[in-house]
């Protein structure tokens, strides 16, 4: 039978068939108080369509929840340190590197040391002692070597670390806790001794205290074993000075070596030496945190810098050579020297101070040089037997002339052109067997021919007249002048 009655707007039953007939109510099931039946027909009634039951999705939600948890766990495994990981004995598993760094720092700061013996149970913390560790670097290392996602890195080897105590902070805290255990050591030093003009070392002396290095080791051991407290003897131990006798001796030796060369140089020449006593006013040996260093005072150095120009500046000195008529150099009479002028001195004091502090006492000056010239002096001597005079020429000009006494008629002075060939400061003349005369200790002889020369005469002063056995007699001081003025090779002309 064809479906004649359908509920308005009825939906399908969910099976995908829109032609399913609507069920008819049996008469026995119809209610009696509803719409009256249609005459001649079996009474029927609209049957409301019940809503489709909703599908339950609990399994889906549980699955999504587990997925989120799994994703979270995976993400966490990418930023957390594996369980069982320790740094310096401090557990950091299941922590981020940042949290691990804070945990390491906090653990050490809260570690407590009980000082026994003279310490009478005094307690100091790691924070009191200035404890420190490279927490951030170590935490990063722990994560890099033991990430949570790597199951093979779980319960891995502990990561060792260096724990340090700040010496000054620790000593202050320990001294406050056990003052009876501390007596300051005396550092060796260096002082200048004016009497000897050298630096001397002053001796060191031991003191007492609590060994900070040994305490650091004890704390490191306790923390590595998982402890947060430890006991340590508070009694005095020998405290060595920071500056030993050997340290001071080495510094003194370095300074004394520098004193041997200290000064202002032009090239290789120490043009302006600095006396040790002056240098000592520039320099101070400073004990800085247990190390000796040399400090130099630029203001003290400036006082010497202000005198440099007067000591360094000079005009050129020309070289002077004595030559003969052929231009041959007979003797260098004067060595040449370039002139020089000191440059800018405004930064010398500061620069030299830095050099001295580095152990260098040789300061090179900047100068401008003016080259010297070379001058030749043509020297020669003439002796006029007629006038009994000697003439000394230099570059054609007479520079000196004197009355002399030449040979008597029986022993005349030979004429001609000669050259000086030797000098004798003093000798006896004619003092041999059969000689017609003997004159002892004749001074300042300048020989120009065989057995004939200029010499000093102490036995007469009759100059201007012939008096000799052939030599040219001169007063002693003038003979010395000719001796010095006439190098070997100077030409001598003797004529009437």
C-alpha cells in the first residue's frame, strides 16, 4: 500500500532512503482522548518523529588529548636535560638550561661550611665566600651532551666543573668568622738605596690564615658527593706572602739593569744619560694585588725633558784635514760632526713613562741633522837663514813666525826642500864617544832631514843668531807648538 500519510518536514531515518513508509498506529494503541475518528475509517493520529540520537565522540576526544600530551612531551624533550644528569654533583635532570643554571648557582650559594676548632662552629655560606662557577656554560653543556630526547644520554656521566672562591671575599668572611686564625703576611718589596745607587729587595715574612685554595677543594669534593654542608678546620695555616723574596729580587735586578742604560739617545749615542738618583725620583715600585709593577711619573720626567734641547742641539763641526801640496791627507786634525736640532718634545715624558713601566730605559730622540763639511789645511814651513826666522803657513797664509837659531858656519843648517819624517819627545844629542858636544834631554824634536830638526833649547835664548850644530833652536814652548802642528809629511823649505 502506498504511503498516504507523512509527517510534515519528516527527515530520513538516517539510512539514506527517503521512501520508507510511515508506520500506522494499531487501533489498540491509539489514545481515546484525541481527535474524533473520521466516520467510516479507522481512527489514525500524527506520530511525531523522534530526533536522531547524537553520535558519541568520546574516543575522538581521548585520542586528541593523548595526541596533545604526546606533542607536549615531544616538545619538552627538545628543551629539557635528560634525567640523571649532574653538573659538579648537582642534579639538573628534567630542567631547561636556564633553570639548570639557576639551580647550580643557588645550590652553591646555599652550601654551608661549619668551621671547627678555633672556628667554634661558625658557619659561612658559599655566597659569603664569593663562590662562583660557569653555571650558564655548564648548563648549556649538560643539555648539549644529555638532551632529554636522547634516551642513550639518560643517567649519563657527571659533568665535572671548576668551583672557585673569590680570594678577597673568602678571606674577609673567614677572618670575620675566626679572627684569631689570621695574621697578615708581609710582602717582599723593592726600594732605592741612595748610597749604592741601586735598587734593593726588602724581605718577605709569612703570616697565618685559612687556606682558601684548600677550602675550595673541600667544597668541590663535598658538592660532587651530593652534599650541601661540610665541616672544615678553622685553625690557622701558614699564609705565604703574595710577593716572595725571589719576586722582589727579580724586580730589583731588572731595575738595576735598566739603570745601566737609562737615558735619551741620538742613534747609538746616549746623548743625555740619566743618573740613578734622578731615575729613582721618576720610578715607584707598586705592590698591586700581590704583584710588583713599576710606575713612572711623567711630571717628574718632564723636568729633564725641559733640559734636552740645550744638551742635544749643536752646530755642525767641520772635518779638518792637514794636507801637503799634492793634496795628500797627512793627518785628520778635527773629526767632523753633523749639526742637529731636537724635534717636538711635547709627548716625550708620557711616552718615556710607558717605556720605563715596560722595562725599557732607552729613549730614542727625534732630531734634524745638518751635515758637516770637510776643510783641507795645506801646511808648510819656511826657514830663512839670512833673517834667522821660521814661518808657518796654512793655506798660503803665515799663521806663526819666530826668531830662531840655526847652524853655525862650521855646522850649517842644510838648505833645500824637505819633509818632516819623525818626532821625538826627548833625547840626548851628541852624547857619544868622540862627539864634539853632548846635550842631554833635548825636548820636542821635529825631524826633517838627517840629524837635523826643530827642537826646544834650554841652554840659551840668543834667538835670531846662529848658535847650533845644524838644528833649528826654538824656545821650548814654541818647539812644542811645531811638534804638535807638523804631522809627518809637512814640507819644510830652508833657504838663504
